[in-house]
C-alpha cells in the first residue's frame, strides 16, 4: 500500500524523494490533535542550515521508519556495515529539504491549505466505495503506512512547493535545435568494439600464501573480521493465547454474555419471492417502465406470476419462474430490499429500479427470525468470553508490568512469578540479527541495546512482538564487537589474498596486451596465443545489456577513435580486467522511427530541465552553512 501511494504521489515528480518519509510541520487537515508525541526522544539538534535547526526528532523518526521498512521487506535489521551510510543519507535528505524550503520561502513560493487539501483528496487510496474522498478510508491507509495525518499533509505541501520550483526553473528551460541534435547524437551513439577479458581466478597461480603475508593482512584489515556485538539475556513473556487457557467461564458468565448479546444470536427473517426484470434498452427508460407497469398489472389481475416471468423477464431466473428462493434483507440492499421486506404475502410490487432494469416482486412466503438456543451457541460464547477476557487481562498485565518497571524493579524472576509470565533465556542475541524465539524486531533491538538495559542492569520493556505477545528482557552478559582470532579467519584471508594476487596478475597481463596492441599486433592473434577468447568486433550502444556495465561505461568514456583505434583496459566489478579496442563510431539511424525520435527528444528536454533544477539546488547548498550531527542516532 505504501509503495502504491508513493508511486501515485511521485508520478514524474523526480524530486519527491527529498520529502517522502521525512517529518514536516504539524498542521492537521481534519480533526484530531495538532501535536505529535515525541516523549523520550533527545532534544538535541540533528542539523543546522544557516542557523535554522532541524530537530533530532525528525532524524530519529525517519531512521525508525527506515528500519521498520527494512525489517518488513527483508525480515532482518539493517546490517551494521550499511547503517552509517543510511543514517548519513537521512541527514543529507533532511538538510536538502530544509534548504529547499528556506529558498522557496525566501522566494515567496506559497501553497494554500485549500490547495494542499485538494491535492490530498485526489490520492486514489483515500477514496471510499463511492469513489469520493473518505476520511475514514484515508485514516486507515495512513495507519497502515505508519503516517500521521499531519505528516502526510506536510509531505503533500512540500511536494507542491517543490513542483512550483521545478516548473518555474524547468519550465523556462529550452534546448536549441543544435543542442538537441548534439544530445540526441550522444544518446544514440554506437561504437564498434572488440574486447577480451582476463579473468582474475585464472591468474591466481599455485604458489602458497606465506604466513607473513597473512599476518600482515590481518593486522592491517582487522576491522573486516569483527564479531557481531551480542548479549546473553533472560526474558519473560506474556502471550494472549496463554491467558485464554487460564480463563474458566462459569455458566452464569456465559448466560450473561448471551443475554447481553442476544441480538447476535437471532436468525434474520427470511422471505421467499419471485421477480420479473424488465431491462432498459439503451436510453428508453420510459419504455421499460411502461412495460414493467403493464406486466405488474397483469400479475395483479390473477395471471400466473411464474409464467409471466418466463415470458417477460430478462433475468437468469426467468426459466425458474423468477424464483429467488429464501433471502434475507442484507442480500438485497437498497430499494429492492426495502420493498420486499415491507410487503405482505401475495402482494405484487410496483416496478422497482436497479442497475439491471425494473423489478416486479411477488412475496410468497415468510420465515420469521428466531433466537438460537443458549445450548446451541454455548461453545461460541465460551470462545468469545475467553477472547474478550484474555484481551482485558493482557492489557492489565501490560500496565502492571510498566508500573513495576517504572518503580525500578530488577528481579525478573519475581516479576514473572507475580504476573504469570513464561520465563526463558537466550545465550546469544545479536545486534542487528536478534535470536529465536524472540526474533529481531526494531523495537526489541532498541530495548536490548539501550543504555538502561545494557549498562544499568535494568529490565527492558515491555516490548510488543505482535498484537498478542509481549516480553521484558534483562541482559546478563555483554559481548562487544571484537576482532576474530587469526586462526579463525586464516582461510578467509588466504582466499582474499589469492583473489588480490589474481586481480593484480590479470591487470598486469591486460596492460601488457594493451602495449602490444598499441604496437600494432592484433587482438585475435594475441588472444589465441594466450588461450583467451576475444569477442568479435561489433557496434554496441550505451545501453547494451550484453556486456558488463563497467566495461560499457569505460568504452563510452574513452576518446573517440580518429585516425587510429583507441586501445585501453578496464577493471570489472568481479576483479577481472578487460582489454578493448574501439575502431569506429556512428549514430543510430533516426529516420526509421520518427515517433521514437520525438520521445527521446522530449526525454532529453526533461532531463536537461532537471539538471537546471539540480544545479539550482547545488548552488544553494554551496552557499549555505550546514552542520550535521550524526550522534543523534546513537
């Protein structure tokens, strides 16, 4: 759902990433509170832009949202090696948004509340069953994506402001015919290339890696061989299903529940009827109504209703004499049900309009609603009672847990005994990875590795693990990240050194071949002599997917050949090295597909305009005084 909303909000609005997922102002567009609860969050500053502070709460909430999305998508926490880069991206995004907002404000860009609300109400996911904006639907969708009304409204306002900037700068940008042609030629350039690849694993050799090299690599790259920080912990948990088994309702309890909810156990009245449907042909509504009234008159005159249905009805029940069987009012919502359930047995109704045409109804039989006996629903009542009472108890135990922990209780065994919690232990709970049976939820990770739990000996929690389970935890041992012993990672280092040796040898062999090709030798002959295969020369485009991306980039970043071929090497992503020879260039023929040319020109215009907007933002960033505080994530 979240992705569909993002897609709908973005469309072609390429700068939407600046504001999506980041927290804005607290304007509320319908009812509710106009403030957000940041209880417990540090009051420090995440960043400053020309002296204007960005609260730490914006960064920490964005980081929490990112962790939650990662957890939902991959089922794990963000790997430690990626956390810093992602946190840096969050701060960069916040700074960039604040910078753009300040520049827009200084330039008198404005978006009214009415304009924002109008845009907001266009979001397809916020429409109700009737196709119109529905507050309840919108709130439900926002709850699913963990967005408040205020946050999403602020995001929409920011997006509209950015659209004004994009339209103001990009809309005034244009390309001359010569510039357009030059860009088109670059986009559609093709180069004739022949290449050979020197694969690193073929140059590893058989010489062993000596101990001194292994030790030197270990000493220099110890941070590559770190253990994951972990703790040993004790936990106590409460499950809803566990509480349900402890509840034993009496007959009196169930009888009271039955009486309090008697309406739930009453069978609805059922009615058996027949109908005749007169379809509306085209726009001739009046003609259909006239015929329906005529058929209804025939039915009231005593003619057999079933035979009339077979003769006139356009409905699939016509062959059965229009028999609808027994139905409840909920089966026929709207005018049809209203009419049928106010008729007396034997009555023939006036024509009733629906999307299928005009209906004539005849009521034949009524079965009154009746209550199900207590004995028939006792099992259902028992289940309902346990469910309701266990939910109440779950909430009560959670409140009591929080109260005791707030008072500083540190004895997890007594806590479990007093409140009927199940005890357990985890010998190794990993930062970022967690451990079974507790899992690795973001909230649990934050609780386990918080200062209070980790260093102060406090019981952490309660933490919800779903809607029907909560836990409290106590750390009994803390194992900080440390470099693994050399004997544990020795084989891994040997593999890395062999890979490095193979890459270096492959690169050296490639450079030697470049020198020989430059001296006039031919790639086919050299490759054959060296037991390598060379790809035949052919023209390739900038987007050709058949060759490695790194090689394709190098080919089109190298100079164009003039009076002699361009001969160079390129390092590939897998550590191999390729040698390539560019002999000719050309521009793909554009006369065969004028529509494609028009589309490409439009895309070039759009990208160039986007470049102007990006240049505007980069210039604003260059002139601004920006201070970022990465410690807000600690």
